[in-house]
């Protein structure tokens, strides 16, 4: 926020989103609305299924229900504004709204990162030390508030254009009138630490899981172990693969369109995929879903 004389200037941003394709605004809106609908139904359905089925009241499904909640919130923070910008001509967003979106997106993004890491450790304990099967440490999210404070300390012009659909850290500092070096450096350090620490937890956990599975005398037990971990490994690969492509592989030739498409996949598509990944490979979840649908249909019939 800048001050001119006795008046404070509240900066506003213009989120361009996909405005360079005016003829595709309606199709984009329908596609993203469909994805968001599936995300809401899938993640809320997963939470309900885990809640109503007593067989799913285990530590693994406790983490899975929290992952579904984080996916729902993450998608809502980003997709609702994206849908709005696709149907209105005025794409402005106030500085406070932009900062709020960044803060919540950062918070839920970090939550998903460490939830996946904790689930990997949970699988490690379940396979390698089943008698000591417990959960540990919940992630702390103070770093998102730290980054927000540094963004608030920067000064901004009265009106700036952001060539993206989300108020990410990099696009916010790109329209700042101040030197963003400290904020950018802090963001890089925090991002690298979060990504590296979570990947180390995941890698070490699955190394021990692999060793334990290979030592099993029963081939069916080994296959069952890998089958139980397959959904989690798929979710990890998609989530961290997208992050590494978007943030950890700097490429000056990367176009804004590539950044936007990758950001859409990271913030909009992945929250929709996670409940599908876990539900399609889980018989208990599928059976509970069928029972819920059948019971509801029977009640309406009666």
C-alpha cells in the first residue's frame, strides 16, 4: 500500500487468466465448473464414506479424510475466482483479496505436501513396524504467514496486471514497485525446504517398505503390500511431479501459457484426481459408496 499526501492508495490487480482466448471463455468455464463439481463431490464423498464406515476408522483413513478436506479447500480457494473471471468482464481483485488467496493457497498447498509425507511414514510403520503402528507429527504452517508479511511490506502501483489466474507469490512480486529480492529469496528457501524434507520422508519410508516387502516369504503378502501403497505412490508422483516441473526446474524459455496450464493442473485438477485415485483402488470405499447409493435410492423408492 502506498501513500500520496494524506491519502492511502489501495492497489488493485487485474487477473488476466485465459482472457487471451475470448472465444474459449464459455468452454473453459464449463470444463472448470465440471472439474470443480467432481472435486467437491469426490472429496466430500470420501470424507462421508470414511465417517460412516466404522471399518475405515483407522489412522490411514484418518489421514486420507484430512487430505480430502485439504483438496476441497485448496480447489475452492483457486477455482471459485477462476470461474468468476471467466464469466465477468471486470477481472480486478483488491490487494487484500489477492493476499488472502495467496495465504490460503500456500497454507493448503503446504498442508497437502506434508499430509502426503505423513501418509508415507504411516505406510512405513504399518509395513515395517506393525506392532508400533501410530501416527506422528502434524505439519506447521507458519511459513505461509511469514511470506505474507514480506509481501505486505512491499509497495505496489495503484493498478497492475497479473498474467495468471491465481495470486501466486512470483506473480505478486513481479508487479511490485519495491525490490522483491528478500521476499523471493525467502520463498525459494521455504519452498526448497518443504519440498526436500517431504520428499526425503517419502523416499526413506518407501525404501524401507520395499526392503521389508522383498524380505517377505509369501509372494501374495508382497503383492498386497505394493498394492496397498500403489494409490499413495500415484498421488505422490502426480503432486510432486507437477511441483518439480513448475517450480524446481527453472527455464527462462518457459511461456506464460505453460505456467498457466501447469498451475491449473496443480491447483484445480489434482484435487479432483486424489479421491478418484484412492476410491477406484479401494474395495471398502467402493462397497461403502454402493451401499450409501443403494440405501438412498431405496428410501426414495419407498
